[in-house]
C-alpha cells in the first residue's frame, strides 16, 4: 500500500518521483485510485491547461518544447503530458518526444510524461484528465497536453483543455484534412508551423478563409488567431504565447473559463460512470440475471429493449 497523503505532499513540493508515482497509480487504475483522487480534489483548479493537436509530424512536440522554454523564462512551473490515444504502449511512439524535450529533462520546474490511453482496460479515456489533475495539484502553473493522432480522440482531448491549439504545416494537405476532421470547430488558437517552408502563407490564407466561412460573429466573440511559427528555430514562440495569454484572459473575463471547466467536469463524471457501468455489465456475463433475461427474449415474452432497461435498473440499484 502506498502512503497517499505523504506522496501528495511530496508532489506538492515538486518532487518528480512523487508526481510520477501518482500518475502511475492513475494510469494503472490502482485500487488506491479513489484515495488519490480524493486527496487531490481540494488542490486542483490552479493550472492553465493548453491542448495541442494536429497531424503526425506537424511539430507539436517541438512547439511544446518551445512553449516550455518560454513559460520557464516567466518562472512558471510547467507540466507536459504527451497522450497517444492510438497506442496501448506508453513511450513507444513518444520516444522521439523525449529527445525533443531533453533540454528540459534536468529542469526541476518541468515535469514531462507520456501516456498511452488505449489500454487493455478497453480505453483509458478517463486516465488523461486524471493525470492532468495530478499535475495541477502538484503545482504546475501551465499544463501542455500534446495529443498524437487525428479524429475523435483528438477532439476528446481538446475538450479537456482550457485552450485548444490546432497545429498545421504547409504542404500536408492539412487544410482539407482539418475541415474533414472537424478540428475547425475546436481550435481557439491556430498555428501554422514550419513557416520556413513554401506554402505557409497559402495554408494560413486557406485556414483564415475557412474560419471566416462560419456564422457572422457578434462583437466580443473570440476570433481564433492564426500564428505562424518555425518551432525548430524558436521563431514565433512569443506570438504563440501572447495568443494563448490573450485567449486565457478573454475566457476569464467572461466566465467562459468557468463554464468550460464545468462542462469538462461533467464529461469526466460521465466517462467514469459509463466505464463503471460497462464493467458491471461485463461482470454480468454468466450472471443469472442476464441469462434469465436472455431466455425471455428468446422465448418472445420480452423485447431486448425492455430487457436492457431491466438490466440497467438492476445494476444501479445493486
Ligand atoms: N522545417 C521545419 N521543421 C520542423 C519545424 N518544427 C518541427 N520540425 C521538424 O518536424 C519533425 C516533427 O516534429 P515533432 O515536433 O516531433 O512533430 P509532432 O507533431 O510532435 O510529431 P508526432 O508526435 O509524431 O505526431 C521533426 O523532425 C522536427 O525537427 C519547423 O518549424 N520547420
Ligand atoms: Mg510529438
């Protein structure tokens, strides 16, 4: 058994091993997970969470590393979570990130962790937000969440951030891909990275055009800015940070931040509840209740919907 209060105390002091241990408890769905989360609850809410998404190789890790440097210059503590929703193996595809982040490896003000969220437990969609909570409680001022991959998982991770950044690069046909993946709806800030390459202006123009196609905006609405960067040379990082700060301030002024966090918590609860229910239903295979319902469905005395209703009602009342 782990001494959770002691571990939380050490994490608060910024000890990376304690933070690592706590995240491992979360990731491994430890029997002490509930104790950990209960201890962290009163300590959370202080961090600004930024999600970075975009196609593979667009420069998310390089940009994240540049942001880490910028925030460290401001004296802020930074947590980095690299989430790979397509892989059940932590670290595999993310090994390259360690190289790109290695300049921060010895900085005690930075905590970096990779996480695979498609595990044997049938999807660890709930694990990433809990890891964010650990970093938040450990006193990180800013948490950068990089998500590898595109599509639904990307959108899901974005919903866990205060500010969602979508990165594009010229010449990857990204514009059209962006529209397809629905990421035009999730970006609060857009970054056209690799601006040292041909076509960056065209990509930015195309993006600007697509973003403008939506509804007529009312005054005071957030208009997602498009920032051009060369992350590999640390160019445009200041503008990038400025865009993030601007969005943060805009949200805070209008209670948007509070609303987003409420929505996030609701989504989190839902995910955990659905996971718990699914586990209980899984446990029922071979259960007599399920077998009896199946017999009635086969016998024609009960339809499958009514049977499912009965099953769910039985689960929630114990
Ligand atoms: N030319 C150019 N190359 C860049 C720039 N930023 C990053 N790169 C390179 O692009 C490659 C991919 O960068 P990463 O930061 O690993 O990209 P990523 O989006 O994190 O990649 P995945 O995590 O694999 O999806 C690396 O070789 C970088 O050095 C840039 O601004 N210009
Ligand atoms: Mg990466």
